[in-house]
C-alpha cells in the first residue's frame, strides 16, 4: 500500500511513462471486415510477440546495467557523502545504501536504452524514457516496508526501465 505523497507521485509517474497512447490511422473508403483488417490483425499479433521479446531483452540489459551502476553508486556515495557520528558499527552504511539505489537506477536506465532493437526512437529518447521509468520504479519500491525493499528496489527499477520503452 502506498502511504506517502512521494510514493503516490512515483506510482503516477511510472504509470504515465509506461502507458503511451498511439493514434490509429483509418483509410477512407475501406469497408469494414476487409482483407486489410485481417492483415492488420496478423501484423498486430506479430508486433505483440516482438514486443514481448523486446521487453525481455531490455530487462536483461537493464539487469546487466543495474549491477555495475549499484556498485559504482555505492562506492561514490560512501566516499563522497559526509558521515554522521551515530555510534553504530558502520556510520557510512546509510550513504552506501542510497548510492546503491541511485547508481542502480541510473545503470538500469542506461542498460535498457543501449540496445536499439529496431526502435523508431533515438538513443537519447530511449535513455530519457528508461531513466524516468527506472527512477519511478525505484521511488515506488522505496514505499515498500521492511526487508522487502532489498528485492523491490532492483526489481522495480529494472522493470520500470524496460517497460517505459514500450512505445519505442
């Protein structure tokens, strides 16, 4: 259950990014139930199967990008952000975890955008969409309570990056 304003915003952003409306072109003078309609159905089913394969490839490349991004983010955050004296075992753990989330989201976005896969979108368009999707997924995963975040953050980040490019 989403309990914060940031969680609601992240969820709405994920939904907005992952659902893009497509306009339909209707040729004038065509009668309904023509041969053109049957070929359109066939093309549509082929596009759906290609889309499922594309999502799988993008999720895999997002996973490949998430791991080094999380590692780099953890290293940068641990060494760059100030630590507060807390009297705990590892005063830099909080910074490291934040770095993992941010770096992993950036890596997943880049990983999902890298393969072209016959997309009509440019690399920068794919990168922008996947970065927004990954950030929204990470933000949504942060609303999960307890230890579920350990699984939700990478899963939502990777899924958001891949699903955000459905229109490409």
